C-alpha cells in the first residue's frame, strides 16, 4: 500500500502576524504573554524586562490597554487585535 504524502503548513499565528504588521521586529522577539493584573506587579514586570534585547510581545486585556500604553511612553508601541 502506497503512503500518501501530506503537505503540512503551520497555522496562522497572531503573534507573528502582529510582529509583521508592526514594523518593529528586528529579527528577535520575546513573547511574554499576559502581564500581571495589579498595577504594581505590572510595573515591576515591565521594569524587569527593560534589559531584554529585541521586540517584546505581550497579550493584554482590552480594558487595560490604555494604562499599559501610558506605562510604556518611552517605547515604540503597536497595539494589534
């Protein structure tokens, strides 16, 4: 019985799509996921990531985006949905 060949393709990725659209990707990125929900912990988390080279990618709840953007005023930020 002959085996059938299957062509497998990766499924679309929201992270990769957002990076491509942002124009911020420099070849290296760090996917952090969701930031902590409490403001102090979120600030501490962002501060701890300040020295990470490359583009940082986060997921965030819609109701916290304005605060997050306010915390990252000195950075290039792209918001994608």
